[in-house]
C-alpha cells in the first residue's frame, strides 16, 4: 500500500468512530526507511521509524503550510517535511528549522500510541492514557515461524462495517466466489453469539465436499470432509477466521487449520484500509504453492468481495444502514450483533467523554 494522494477530508470528521481501541495501521515490515502518509478515522497520520527503528505515529499535517509529513524523508530519526524542511521527532516536537536563524517553532504535533505486535502495527486513535497494549487481540500465529502466511493490504471503497458484515456472513461465498461454492456455507449448521466485546459466527458441515478452491489448498480433492468455520469479531472491526477441515470423524482440534485475519480500519466514511492474511503449517517454504495460494486469496478478496461491497455502498448513497430498513436473513446473526454492539460501545464512549468534559468544566 503506497502513500499515494491524500484523501480529501472535511474540516470535521463526517462520521462517528470508536476511538479508544486498537486499529491495524499496517504490516510492520512494510514500514521501512521511507515514511508513510495515511488517513485513519478521517485524521491524517504520518508513520515512520526513528533512529532506533521504533515505529512512530504523529499528525500527518505539517503545522507550517499543512503539507503531508508522511511524504517527507526521515533524517537522523526525525521526519522532515517535504515542503520546507522542518523536522519533527516521534514525540511530535519540531527539532530542526533549516531557515535563517534556525529558531524552533513552538509546535507540538499529536502523537498516536503505536505498537508493533504480531507482525502488525496497531494504532490508538483515542485518549493516549487509555492505550493499553494488553487489549490488542491475539494474532501471535502471524509471527510464529511454524506458520507461513500470505497477506495483503489495500484501500477499499465502502464503509468498514460492510466489510465486517461480509466476513461474519459466510453464505455470500456461494454467490460471490465461484471457486468457493460449497454446501457448508449455505446448508451447514449456523450459530451466532456474543461474549464480552466479541461476536462469534460458527458454521459446521460434516461429511460433505469442500469447495474446489479450498480442496486444492488443503489437498483434499475428491474426499469428503468435516468442515468447521468460526469467525470472531473484535470491536470495532478486526476479525479472526478459524477454518478447519478433516476426514469425517476427526476431532475438531485435530483438523487441518487455516487461520485468517481480516482487519478493517476506517479511512473515511467511504473508504477502508483492508489488511488480510491466511496461514498454513504445511508445505512450508514451497514458493510455488505460496504464490498460488496468495493469488487465489487476493483475487477472492480484492476482485470479488470488494467490487460488490463497493457497489452496495454506492447504492446506499450515504444513508444510515438501519434507516434503509434492510431485510434480515438467518445468516445475518453475526453482522447484526456486531453492529449493535459497536453502536453501544460508541455511545458509551461518547457519554464518558461528555461526562468527563462536564466534570472538568465544573472544576474550572
């Protein structure tokens, strides 16, 4: 995902987001010597590595003439603005002024907590004092050498909750992904539930054919399998897909596992950063197999999922999801729960912020 042009932003955010939470900001290995300009939750953010190689995130708009800092250069561990050469540290301070006199501007940019974990960069867009790394979901398999993952990152058109809906409702596979058609997705047993701030969607189909694409990846062509699919949604939009299959009668925990990540970070109300990965613990180091697996998944996510979600988003024409009175099918149990839980979390956070603001006002 290249820095690219800066999205056109309004003076104030157009949408309401959950802020005191961890969002995926990128793949850690993609942030090298070159900084990156990103937009998260309608806020410009510059990502870069300091002199010690530690990933930093600061406001991506220079306070001088508002140039995108992420399009600049890292000099001696500080981020240099591409327009007039001011340099900023990871603490958001201007530490170098190349112009006559060299007086340092009294400017302090916002600093966003940024944690490198599980091969990912996680950013906190809310109150820095509440940024607890222990709240980051466990995706340790992404950095475990016993797993080999194929992965991707792109900016997708469409509201981020539509993308969460898509992963929580696996029945779409039979109609969007020709290579993934299988009765497991439409005829299998379905269960939906929630626990704390997670929502789960489970699909089970025993002793049946897997799809052509999945059979090829798992090496089970022509053999019936027991299939188990469990999706866990972490608020606001990070999902884990536990996909397992094995010969009929194989205990679930002994079935072949293909773990997947689907992380959706809002860029604007109309665009979403999409980070995905799927891993395996067999055929490690097989470059040809890895390339084929990556190509198939990339095509499914970026050439099949994204266009239909994009078109759905456009046809909503900016209207609220619930105001459009959507039909609810029996495969929507996960998506509906996630949407309602996210709204409760956002409402609770806004109320807490308001109560804190009122308390501070009374103390003045």
